[in-house]
C-alpha cells in the first residue's frame, strides 16, 4: 500500500529535510510543544503540537494513506464523512443510554502499537513501519500496555532488532506514545482500537443495544428501558473487555441515563425524534456573545484570562457545532459573532 521504500523516499514525498526526519526517528530531537485546547464542555485540554515540518509530513501521510484505510462502522470520530452529530443521530429515541469514557486514550497507545498498526493496515515492511512509528509518536510517557494483549514478544522484538541495526539500544524511555494534537493521531488511534470496537460491537449485539465510539467516548443505547441489574452486567462486561484489550475505563465519568435523566451524549439530547442542544451550550454561546458585544473582545478575554483569538475560536467552534443541530437558532449568533470579529480585526489594523 505504501509506495515509499526508505526514509529518503519519505523525505522526498513530503518535501521535508531528511536530516530532520532522521533526528526524529533517532529521538535526538523532540519536535513537539504543548498547547491548550478549549473543550466544548468547558475548561481546557492540553495537547502535544508537532513542529511545522513534522506536522506537514503527518498531514501528507494522513491525506495520502491513513484516510483511505477502512475503519470500523461504529466509529464516528477522526474519520471523513462522520461527526459528533451523526454519531448522536444513531442513538435517537434512546430511553436508556450508557456512556463510558476511556482514560488517557491517546497516551495509552504506544509506539509498539503504532508499529503493528502500520504493518497490518498499510502493508508496510518492518523498517518502514518502525520509522513511521517513530515519526508519529512522541518519546516518553507511554502507559504500560495490557500484557495479555500487547505484552507478547512480537511487540518488543522489532524495536530490539532495529536498535541493533542502528547500532543502538532502545530503552523504554525512548519509546513513544501517540500524541493528542498530531494530525495523524486520530486515524492511528481508530486503527489501534479496532479490537476494542469489534468486541464492544459484539457485546452490543448480545444485549440488543447499539454501540458507537467517538474518540474516547463510548456509547451504548436502547429504545427500551433496561433494568439496573442488566445495566450493572453490561457495565461490568464492557469494562472487562476494555481492560482486556489494553485500555482503561474512566469509572468516574461512566454515566447511565434512563427514566429520570434525559439521555445526553456529546452535548446533545437524544431521547426524542430529533437532536437537541443541551441548554448549557446554548447559555454558554449566548452569554459569551453578549459579553463580547457589551465589553469588547480584548476586555472580555482579559476578564476570562484567555487569549482573544483563542476565545473567538472557541465560541466560533460552539456556534459551528450548534449549526449542525439547530441552524435556525445558530444563524443570528453566527451573524453577531462575525460582526464582532470584523470590528475587532478592523480595530487592530
């Protein structure tokens, strides 16, 4: 599937300096910085941002190869033609909904996992898979994988072999983890989680419930109410399968929605015949737009201790999300934000 045959081919195809790629593969440089990303639910998520040269290479690989790999049909995040809105639409009419979050989803995927994903899904030779695994991960910080699934000798031998080829040893401190923030990480994570999706989809069929995954958010739903005993059984089986394939459920974020709590996922209510935005998202958008209009971008950003452009990007993202669900409600908010942005940019000119 891959047309490249060596690191020089990688460099030529992506128009990236070969010495730079060599330094990344050898872990002689750390081409990542850190940034914070505003979450739709509020607060921030800190991510690893690759150097511009590495990001360019990763985007080229994503466009030319990773985006063309088939993904499990239950997956709706980081894949073309799918979205959070389409994921939630699958669960419309739910009278029972179980939501399970995966703990440290991206960092729990190791360089060795990436190596095996590339070998299998891109049909790459061993050396190419090793080099790409290095170019798509960041050194250090990977969580130990579940030994039953990923602790087998075939996961460690490639790195020992290529350590000898390079005349080096690759101790655990040089092995990488999948960085949240790299262009390729979402696609690689989906491939690495294939065993999880297969097993949880089978679990859903066994219990006559629907399973979907959006990044690290797992959802199971039913159009009929499910008893507490059956719910406990499903949670236990799901968490056992999650651990068995090398991930960890975040039990503190496990939620069950049913008779007394409106089924909600990805910021949307799914209990009726059409999706509805959570009121907290509507309030957040309205309050932010009103404050920007009243106090101005700079003053409101200073009040919230945010960079002005970061604040504008966050509310723009919220409105864009709302447009996919309720375009009539979102349109005037979008128009107001455009006026605010135009005035702010003109004032800075």
